[in-house]
C-alpha cells in the first residue's frame, strides 16, 4: 500500500511538474494575489469560490482568496473594472451587464469580461416554515419575503418573478445566513433564494426546523418561462434536502467563472485546466461541481472565452465559434 501511495504521488508530481514548468516560463506577468468574487455566506458561491481559491493557491503558487460580495450583478462589474480578477456569475445578469443594462452600472457595456469555464445551474427555490400555510409563490402575496442580497441573482430575479405572477410581497434583502435566521425568528415569512443545490442555508434550516420548500407550480412555471426566456426548466430532485421526498419543479440559470480580458493568457489557461481536469476534487468542494465539466462549455452563447480558456478547449478537440473568441 505504501509503495502504491508513493507511486501515485510520484505520478501526480510528474504530471504537475509539466504544468508548473509551463506556468513558470510564462508567469512573469502573473499577479501576486488573485481575488474571486463570490456572494453571501450560506450560499453556494461562497463555498464554491473559496474552495476554488484554495485549490488554485495550492497548485499554482498564487495567493488566491474568495471575497464576500452581493453576488453576480456586483461580481461582473468588479471584474469589468479590474477590482477582482475572477467573478462567479449567472448568465442572466452577465448578459444584461454585457449589453449595458446592469442595474448596478446602467449604460455601461461590460465588454472586458471573458468566460473561463462553466460551473453549474442555479435553480430558484423558496423555503418557509411548515406551519406558515404558504405552499406556492402565489401565496407570497402580502407576505414578508427575503430574497438574498441586493445585486445577487435571487435579489434581482425574485422581484421580477413576483411581478410577472402579480404577487405583491414586502421584499427585503440580506445574505443567505442572515435570511435563514430571520425566517427562524419570524422576522420574514419566506426566504426565496437561488444557488446551486443543496443550498447550505436551506439544508441547515431543514435539519433544524420543520420547513416546506417549493419552486413553481405548473401554472406559475409556464408564465415564468414565457416572460423570462433566459431561464430553463429545472427539477430539484427528491431527497436533495432532509425530509423532502418530493421533486420540486422550478427554473434555473447557468453559472460561469469569468475573468477580465487582461488576465495573462497562461494564468487563464492554467486555472481553466486545473478546474476542468479535477472534477473529483471540485466535487469535494461542493456537489454542484458535478456540472463543472468541459462538455458544458456551450452553455455560454454570448461572452467571448478568454484566449487561455480557448486554448484549453481547443486542446480538448472543441471548435470554439468565432463569435466566442476575441
């Protein structure tokens, strides 16, 4: 067993040495530090982004760290301005920012952002206390509803969804952990969120309280898909959360990691390669990484890939269309 372990370790070190040698030759322009914009604590972005930062630090010899933000709407602007080197975004807010329609920076086209790799799908979901009598999004009319931090994907889309459905709720903004605490304390009636499942704040609520979770019923789902074409139907499978043995139909958005166009090509290449070739390790960070796969590169239809990411994808035999290249 010891011999086998040493053999595996040697093979890994040799494989890494090749990658490291390439990086060493071209890393003169690499930054000393790298910041990844995530979202609020208790959400999937926070776990995914900080875990990825540690993985990058361990393997690429660069001091990477995750930073709490308001989520995708803020992350895309932080990357555009160069304040963050990497941002985790959902493609709806990213498309709006690309077109100059971001609510955070209206009129400013975010044309300096570049895709690195696909992450996972983000479904939209609601959690309420089981004794609340709330069983659908339509039942949120007149209720106090936490929708995550302002500028995040849920904080952006849940008010739009409720407007589409004619639901007039009293909306408040807070991070996932804070909103979960507010629900338990009776300060809000429902917590409507969006993140890769299982959402840690939801899982904690399910473990500690008698709660009900749901997405959209059949009638609501049809209205949402018609009014918001950037969404796709999604089913949160039975058993995702403790005590919830039923499927939850809802909608979802794809998430991508993005970088500024000025990130050194060799760094973008090494980060993309590291993440996409180590899915088992990424899944140890968060189960949603099951979708962090090279084959999902085509879930991006508008944002050019960073040249470093293009190089990696083409090495895998993928033909990246011209409109997705610089």
